[in-house]
C-alpha cells in the first residue's frame, strides 16, 4: 500500500492517545498531565497535517488535477478501498476513545481531527485525481 508510513503513524498516534486517555479517565492521577499533553500535541499535529495537505492539494489543483475537499480529506474517489478502510477504522477507534473518555479527559475530544488530517496528507501525496475539465 502506498503511503504506509502515514497510516502507521496514525495507528501509533491512536495507540498513544488511548494509552494515556483511558487511564486518565479512570482517574489514574499519573496519567492526567500526559493525557492532556498527548491530546494537545496530536491536535497540533492534526492542524499541521491539514495545512500541509491543503497546500499540496492546491499545488496539485494548480497543476491541472481536479482536487476537491471531499476527495482530499474524505478520500472520495482518490484512494483505494484498503486506504478508505484503514482511515475509517482509525477515525472510528479515535472517536470511540475520545467520546468514552471526554468527561474525565476533555482535551481528547480534539484528537479525532488527526485521522482526517492524515487522510488529507495521504490523499495529497498518493491520491489519484482526474484531469481538470477545461471550460468551453
């Protein structure tokens, strides 16, 4: 699979998020600060991923490809089924952890932006887009 590093990073980030947020939500005091730091760090990584993906997507669009937000960040028509499945599962797990721990570890609610941003990075680097149609 192309872009395996982006997918692997997403799953590792999900694991780190779960390993810190779940004990923090279970009131293990030693995990409260790390859970906040990890959640905020992953949110800022997500912001960077969104900006990076947007810039690369705009460059590909300027180069003559038909790039839209839906296929850049939601992979519609830009990625194979396995990539869709990986990012969908990654988002689902991240959302489940965030919703399950939000009452006790509220910063975790920001983390589900990461899989969407990483999907944008994957799509901007490896996605396939049709050539832009020229107006008549």
